[in-house]
């Protein structure tokens, strides 16, 4: 009996002594399609920060895909702890499904958007088609490449930015703006489901004359394919693209990861994270970091969804609903 008690005591001591070394947190960040390299840079830095703050390790798993498809996957059971999307409507869908708080925009600064970008262009070496603005994308001799606005937040921002430009060029005439956008959509040679696939279509399959994607992505592609000599082009007007982040509260509470999930998103606003974001061509709100990297971000007139379209609820109703404007201009695509 004494031997048994002694063994039990030793086992208990062994468990007690190893428990702190084994302490480890984990979260799943479900993100948009083209954010792989960004979070490959951010996640190790957060893990080091978390270790320093808590003494615990953290494993951050990633899932990437078209933002809207990712939202649907979460509704269908993908156990995301946090989302870092490129489309506010996709977080709203999760809120409507009861997975994210209805007031998610108030949980973090800047409407819960730690960084932002805008639709911009990447053209082939020397810009042989002299593509400088949205009007060039409607020319018959220009083939633009961007993902399907029905499946990709990236593509949706492109659609909305082109529509905003069409409205301004036509004195607010929606009918003319729709014809303008229709002419651009009709020239797209292939609609991929997400931004990364569109990049491959343009850069590797060498299809199209101009890739339309987030400004941050144009920088990464230009570096990755430096031998191809791609040229970044900033249009005269573009659409402010927030990158909303939220804790998927229902999943995090069930998993017990609310603390680390919340800390992860709050850390994205820190100077250290903002610097990594700026290095990856995302525009940031930290004034000191933004000033240090200002040379890499051309001036551009940005309009917002609220200003042009009356907010995201109006966009969903007027443009994205079945049979709405996007379906009408997307006909036969």
C-alpha cells in the first residue's frame, strides 16, 4: 500500500512540475485569400509577445480563402476563434448567425479595422497598354483580371470602386455607371473565386493586361515576380477598404480561447504589428508608423462605402442581393 501511495505521489509531483512547461494556447485565424504572407510575418511576432506577457506558448493556425466563402464555412462549422476578413459584410453574416457579437465594430478601434488598403492596379513591364485609371479597364483592347465579386471580398471591392468611379465620371448617373462597370466585367477573361487564384492567372498563366487587387497585394506580387518587371499603378480615385477583425465569440467561449483571441486582435494595433503591416504594403492608422513608411504609399483620393453607397446594408440590398445590380451587370459572365 505504501509503495502505491509513494508512486501516486511521485506521479502527482511529475504532473505538477511539467504542467507549466506544457501550457499552450491555440487559435484558428480564418482570413481572406491573399493574407498568407502577411500572417506568416505577424504570427511569430505575436507568439513571442504572448510568451513574454503570459509565459505561455501559442499556436496560431491559419485558414485562407475567398472572404465570403470563409464566412459560409464558419457558419457551417469551421471552428474559427478569430476572423481577419477584407469585407465587413462577411463579419455581419457571422453576427446574424449568432457567432459574433452584433456590436463587433465597437470592440476594437477604427471600426474594428487594424489596417486598410484600396483597390489598385498591377500592369505588365513597361505598362504597354498605358493603363492609368479605371476608364482604361473599359477599353476594348484591355483585359482586366480580378476575382469573382460574388465569391471574393477582393473582387467585390474592385466592383464597388469601379462603380464609384463610374458615378463620379457620369455626374451621379447610376444607369451610366452600371454600363461602365458592365463593360469592365465583360472584358475579364476568367473569374477566379479568390484573389490568390487571380494573381496566379495574371502572373503565372500570363493572362490579361492588368491585375486589379488590393494595393498591398500589388506590392507583394511585384516583389515575388521581380523578374517579370510588373509595374504598380494607383488610380486617381479608389475605395477605402477596411480589413475587419472580430473574435468569433461563440467558438472562443466554447474552446476557452477568448483571452488569447482577444489579445491577438488587440495586438494588431500595437506599433510592432503596425510596422509589420506597413512593411507588407498595408496602410496603417498608427501616425508614427504611417509617417515612417509614407514614401511607399502614393496619395490617392479615397471614398467610402458610406459616402458613395449609403453603407454596407445598402450595398447588400442594392448591389449584392439576388437579382440586384451586380447580377444585372454580371449577366452572361
